[in-house]
C-alpha cells in the first residue's frame, strides 16, 4: 500500500546536508568504476506528477560526468508516436556498458495512465505487464543493473505543488491537464500504481521513496543507487540461468530431411510472379492504411539466393512503406548493448514492411559457432528471442521467418560460378569459404534453432532454393497468405 | 520553362523495353563498383504529384541489392517535425560511402510548397535556397555524387492521374488534398519550381524528365544515373578547391596574448554561481516554451576544466530539456559519411539545450594535426563550418563556442595531480601526454580556428580557466546574457 504521509518529525537539516554531501562525493567516484567493469545501469524514476522527479534526476546527474549518462524522456506523447511495440521507446534508450540511463518516467507511467484513462483493456495491461517482466529479466540476465524508484506523495501535497506551479505564469504550463486529472483521480491512480508494482516485482523490486521532503528523497535515492552499484561491482555481473517458457511450438523437419528437388517452369514462374507481386502490391496499400506492421526475416546458407528473393518481394512495394535492413557484424556502439538492441532500434512504424536480411538469429548461429558469446548466453537466447517476437506479434505484427535452403553441392556450384564471373566476384569472400567448411556445425545450430523458435505466432518456413525461382514463388505465397489472414483479422 | 507536353509520337514499345532491359543489367553491375570506389550517391527525385515518382524509384531500386541503398521519405509532415534546421532531414539521410540514397521528394518539395502556401516569407525562401546551394557544394567537395531529377507532366495529365486514383476506393487516400490543391494552383507551382531550379543550379544542375510516358521516363532516369556514376567512377571523386565566403568575423586575440591571471574569491563564486544558475533555470523555461534552440560548444586544452564547467551549466536545467553530447573519435558508420553528419544527427529539437563536449572543430584541430584528413580538407572546413553554423543560427539557435584556456604549467600541475590521485587516474591517459607534447602545433591550429570561425552569429569566447571557478562564472554570464538577448528578440 502506498501510504507515505508528510512526516511530522523531519530530520536535522544540517545532518542531512552533510550526509548528502558525503554521498555525492561517493557517487562522483563511481562512473570510472562502472566503465572499468563494463556495467550498464538503468535508473527508472516513476512517481506522482509534481513529486519532484525532475529535480531528483537533476541532482543525481549533477554528480556525474556528462560522458557517462543519458536521460530518457521517451514516453510517447502522441498517438502517432505509439506506432511501435510497447517496450520500444524504453528498449531503444538502453545505456552502453559502463554508462547510466535515467528514465524520467517510463513503462509504469504509460501503463497506469492508459488503464486509468481506459485507453487500454485489461488484456492489454496483462500483456504489457508480461512484456515488462520479460524485459527486466532479460536485462538482468544480460548484465544490466536496474533500479526502480517510485516517488510517493499524498493527494494534498500533490495538489499543493500543482497549485504552486499554476499560480506562477512562468511555470503554469508545467502543471498539465493530465497532472490535474491525476490529482482528481488520485485514489484510482494509487490503486493501479500499487497493482503495477505488485505485478512487476518478480525480477527487480520497487523502491517506494517518501517524497514529502525533497532533500530526504534525494538522500534516499542517492544512497540506494550507490549501494546497488557497489553491490553489483562486488559480486560481478549477473548471468542468468536458462529460463524456458512454454511457447506453443510448431514442429519442424531436420534440414537433412528436406526434399530439395522442387522446381518451377519458367512459364509458370513468370505467371505466378506477376500474379503474386500484384497481389502484394494491393495488400501493401491495405496494411499501410490499417497500420499493420510486417516483419520478414531472412536467414539461409551463403549463395542460397536470399538477395534475389528479397528483391522480388520488395519490388511491388511502395518505397515509402518498406525498408530492407541488411545485418552485418555489430558496430562498437551496438556490441556495447544487449544483443537485441540493434534490432529494436531498426523496427519501422506500424503499417510498414521491414525486411531483415539476416537477423537476431545470428546469436544462435554465427555467435554460437564462432564463440562470440558464451554457451550460457546462446542457450538463453532461444527463449529471449521467442519473447522478443511475441512482443512483436502482440503489437500486431505479421512476423515470418525464412530459412533459404540449398544443399552443399549447389552452394559449391554457385560459389564457383561467382568466382568465375568477374562482376560477381565481390559477392564471394574468404569468409564464405570458411563458413562452408563449417557446414556440419551450422546444420546442427540451424536444426536447434528451427526446433526451439518455430512458434505459432512467428513461424519458420524452410524455403527450398536449389531452384531459386521456386523459392521466390513459395516465399511470396507464404507472405501474401499471411497478410491476407492478418487483414481479415483486423477488420 | 517547364513545357513537357504529352508527346504525339511515342517510341517503339519493343525498342524501349529492350533498352530498359539492357540498362537494368548495366545498373546491376554498378553497386560493387561504387563500394570499391567508396563513392556515395544521392538521387533526388522531385516533380509533380502523381507524376510517378514512387513507381520510378521502385523501378530503380529493383535493380539494386538492398544492402546498397536507402530510400528517404523524410519531408516533415507536421509542424512538430519541423523543429530542426531546414536541411536537417536531408542531411540526416546522407548515404555511407559506396551506397545510394534515393530521396522521394526533398528540399525542393518543401520550399516550393511552403512558398506557394504562404507559410514562409521571401526572405526565408532566399535563406533556404542558400542553404541548399551550400549543402550541394559541400557534398560535391566531400566526394558525394548528387543527381537531381524533376519529373514533369502537364496540368491535364496530372488531373487525369489524380482522378484515376480517386475513383478507386483502394487508392483514393493517395490523392491528398495537397495534391489536388497543387493541380488547382498548377501555374503558380510551375513558376516556383522553375525559380527554384534556376536558383539551385550552381553546383549541381537539374534534369527535367518528361513524365508523360512512364516507361520513357524510367529509361531516361536509368540512363542518366548510369552515365553519371560511370563518369564519377572514371574521373575520381571531386575534391573541391577552397571556397571562402565573406563571413562577418569578430577579431580574436592570439592565445599567447590572453591574460590568464583573473581569479574569483570563493565567496563571490558561491554568490554568483547561485545567482546565475537561478537565472538560467528561469530562462530554460522560457526558451522551452518559445522553442529557442541553444547550442553550447566546448573545446579546450586537456584538464582545462571543461567537464566541471559543463556540469555547472547544465545543473540548473530541467533534464527533459537538455542533452550533453560527448564527442569521441567517430565510429565506422560515422567515418563513412560527411564529417558534419554526426553533428547534424545529434541536434535536438528547438527549445532544447544541446551541449557539445568537443565539437566539429576536431576537423581543424586533431584531424589536421594527426593527418586524419588532407590539408585541402581541413582548409576547406573553416568555411564549411561557418556555413553549418549559419544554418543553425538562421534556424533561430543561440550558438556559443567556448575555448577553455589554461597555460602549459597549469596543465602539468593538473596532470600530475590526477596521476597522484587514485580515483582520478582514469581521467589521464597516454594520449593526453602525447597531445601535451604537441602544444605548439595545437596552439597554431587553435589560433587559426579562432581567427577564421569567430563569426558574429556564432562567436568564440576564450574562457580563462587557470582559476576554474572564474571560468565557470564567466561562461554562465555569457550564456545567460546571450539567451536574454535571444528571448527579447523573439517576443
């Protein structure tokens, strides 16, 4: 229960000031240690409007070298900003290793305001809560330190602060209608804040801070933050045990069982290609208007024909409404964050088609095989990826994943042909040959991946691509059928 | 004069198809060559609404591997998106070396629509035209290839296309009110398109393409693009001669002439700090509401006290309304673009304060001294930077640049003190000592920089920082005075 009252007895002012001064000196010393340990820290400051969250953050950051922190105030204000998955703005603001992000309100603010304002259903609330919990667990497992604060003041105190803001023409604009509405609906908000805290304490607990004395609140938060960081620095970064939720999986054949003989005649190909591209072009108009996001994921053997396949799929699309995201090895600022971060930030607004030419599945393929992450990490990734994709499909996205498949003989033929064609030689590198030598290892990894991540909501499709034309038609069919289904569901 | 009419005689369809096919094969071979040459290509497709720009781009990109291009459709639609300098969305979309960006409308669309709609004055138009010209020259000088296309159709033809779109419920939404208004005001638009083309042909000429036959237009643009790229690949990247516009400069003393003895007493410091921070805090509210952008640029010797100075300046600011941008060496995706790109993309919306902890002046200091760019490049940079800053101040920004200054003896003292204080040792690196050895070279570079870039609109201030407290007060005074002035001008 939130029950912080204005305290009758306040602490000795002088002692408090001295303590804050001491804590500030301690805080000042932490960033270089964070950097050395590569520890990323997230501080979420939630609480009542006009409870002094802004000032609190101001005080916290004043002790930190600006090179070490960000402040995120990314709560979507307008409906047009809300065209991404629920956790998108918060995941996009993840700090790099060794840095801090302060969230001035965040996922609690948004969920509670929308449920009180009846903008979302109970069902959506439940889904958001689940997204929050999985987000917080994933952060913990991937070595992030998260501190969650709620600044509590009572209804009277809030009213007093809001009135003070409104009485001065210089600050009146800072007490918004939403803030006043919150004061009116104080009890209802309190109930939902509590509910949210209760439901999101599984991986990281909430700290309710009495906000009636701003100096005391300041001291309390500083103390908490310093303690938390010191503990994390001492006991090292947390690396979670595998967590496996029961996702509804579709069973997949092993790659070796796939019959690669299907072909299509040139005549049928031309006819079908035209028909399906026309269909997709019309569908693109509809999903754009209905704001349905479509996410197409391509993985496959080198030279399997991913590029050509993608080109046929995007050809009928309006260039204003799609984006192809080619995924190479991560850049330094990407490596310094959760491995899914660079995919979160590459999502397009609802209504757009995003094609990933290679994907987050690199985690359980190349990163696994080349040892770019630990065994613990890639084993945990299957579940993390399933959760990520559930966030996408609950947002309303059509998520389709294609494994473009060929046999080693066909690959060798194509490699050789590329090698012998001057204008195609750039497409083939030493690395391709090295990867080819690891065919067996990749096959094991791909089989594991197909088995563990072919969920009902975001299924895999093995695309037989010894005949590239057959592969293109099959892909287009799957895409157009899935979009048809999504359009019908969203009438 | 725009005067493309529907042609009575159209070309032989079969020949045209064959030619397009041939051109497509040629186009297919270009991207790897672009990559090898590190040539970035920008294709701006402007033209009448419903003239087929979208389809044209669709056809162009269908021949290109998606890893090699972006499509930009970044024209700000809402007033809230227009809180950046005019060229911001276009500069932000610059391609990397070896890649192409297709702009589906851009700087011409925006300027012409706003002048016809009387949203901007003639004066703003002139400024925008100047920004466009300097942008295009800077791109050329920095090795970008830019192709500017205008797709022309007559009033009747436009009306026909718009009516066709509107008659089908599936496509009706694509003929917007703006499009219909353009058709009504056809002559006025034509006049302003022509004017814009005439005024922006200095560095890169416009190509008007007859859009009545879409196939012919397609062929014409493909041909143009291939020709342009081949020519650029043959003659190598352009590296411009120094272009020096006459900026109104403020004369600056040489560093050696600066008296570093000023100090402040602790008592005066405490009093002044409090007073000025209070003032800045109030000002921050006002600039936020009046949407005045403030850009504070910090450069200075290592250990001069930049960090502490910045902390005192941002302390009174609301964390929701400022951002500190620490600038380190560029990351690979930044190095692959115009050196100002990573500053363009770091600008905050109007009403926000952006503090750059080190800046674009790295070009004429460290890059000059360490040979990270050629002499030609850093010599050209003074003018390019002055132009960039003029774009900022014409957008309405307060731009202040601080050189935080100490003498070599003070630096040595501080270096030694850091070395001897365990918790501050991380602040001092081998590189700091190496830079110290190059003091004389840096002094020359700084003197040149102060002399050539202290413009009236974006002045430099030398901040005597042997006494750090004196330096902080002086900086705060300059900032609050400049903001006062800006607020008064924007009543």
